[in-house]
């Protein structure tokens, strides 16, 4: 049921399924009409042994934010996006989904076209930055699994996707992100495809436990986003115009918070010295002494030079980021116009 690897002469973008030439993955070739695959949305043990722990997934906020950003910037007319999930297997039977990137694709009523070369190039670039991250599955936006998901899942089961099957993870994970917000909460589900020997044409997507895992750095970033959201909401409530998130400087907010803490400490020390506080807290005094003595005294001129050099580097990064964003927007408009003209023909 797995296609042979493509030869170098094949075009970079190929249809994942050809009507009439080969049956759809998980579907019988006797049926001419494409029928939705049978989905089993149940939490189950992937391992047959009762001693082994059940498979579960942990997704990091960075991967989810990249999926949502790609959905917002999807080409005109596209109903969903698909992409690759990166991560690793940790703690025996836990799959950590740490990153993701979208794949250029196009869906029709009976076919799914996917740029495989784009997937390989993006994966090679990502592994240069983080060699530990490998392909653990793929994602799609939507509220349910559609028939075309079988074809895409078939690609990620082949060696062309560079997915490596293990005893813990014999098949790629499918992450379904509901961007319609049909419910009261943001819904995400993880599935694995379990093959059965009783019926080869039966497609089984079993749901596995999924939870969001955040690190210290990710918590800090989410905190900055929440502060920007509160500032925007307060500005609208006070009658001012909505603030752009890009205009809210997180570094400036952190310095203001640090300055407020310094003022509280200064007021407490003055209150102890003046006798307003009868008995000062010895632990607070030891903590202040340890904090002040832990950092060396740096000359003010050296700090100023350091800040200036860092500022120049930051401005260069901002300039390159804006230039890259402009190029991406131009490329998306060109692709959208090309797809429109191609559809007209």
C-alpha cells in the first residue's frame, strides 16, 4: 500500500492520487465515487503489549502558533492548510511536537496536489538549526477528517517524507486543528493510523491523548502576547483606537516592571531605616544582598556601548525581517494570481 520513491525525473509537484489508475488509500477500487473514510475517534493503545505505556502527544505553543499564522496567511480560495510536524519521542511513549511548517498544496474534489520538494527543502533547513527534530507526523486545519487526508497520510508513511517508523511510533501522527472555533474552546486532536489485517480497505484513525506543553521561554512569550491583548482591550474601552501589537514593546514593558519592583524595594528599605517597620525581615535583607552582590559593577560607558551595538544588530534584524515579509507577500500574490488564471483555463 506504499508508493515507490519518485525518480529524479518526476516533477516536483505530483498528485497524491490519480482517479482510475490506482485506488484511493484506504478505499476500495470497486467504488467510482469517493466516499468518506471510516474514522474511529477513540483513545486506544497503539502497542499490543499491556506492559507498555499508551502513546500520548504533547504539542508546544510554537507549533500551534505557526499553524494558525499559516492559516491566516493562506492563499485566496484555500479552505485549509496542511504541513509537517517536527519533534521527537521522549520519556518512552510521549511524542513531543515542538515545531511545524506549512506545505504548498492544492485540494480538488478528488485529488490532493502537494509540493514534495518544498517539504524536503524546509526539512533540511530546519534540521540545520535543530538536528534533534525529526518528522513525527503532519497537521491539517478543519473540524473533521476528509477523504483526501488518506492520500496525504499515505505520503507521510513513505520514505519520501523522511518519517522513520519506530516501535513506539509505527506511523505518523495526524494533528487536526479546528480553526472554525465552532465550540467554546480551541479544539485540537491527535490521531494515529492503525492498520488492520481483517480489512485492508478500512482506514482507522485512532485518537490519542493530547495536551499543550509550555517551556519557560514559551511562557514568557505567551505572557507578552496576553499583555498586548489586555493593553489593546483597555485602549478600546477608554475610547482610544486599537493598538497594533507590533507597536507594543515587550522589552520596554519588562523594564517598567523591573523599575516598579526596584521602587517597592526602595520604599521598604526606607521604611525599615526610618523605623516605620519595627522589625525588618531578615530573609528579605539577605536576598537583597545576594542579588546585589551577584552581578559585577560595570562602567556606565561600557553599558552604553553595549546597548548601542545591540541596538544596531536589532535594527538590522528588523530590516531583514520586513524585507523577507514583503517578499513572502509578493510571492503569495503571484501564486494566488497564477492559481486563478490556471483555474480559468
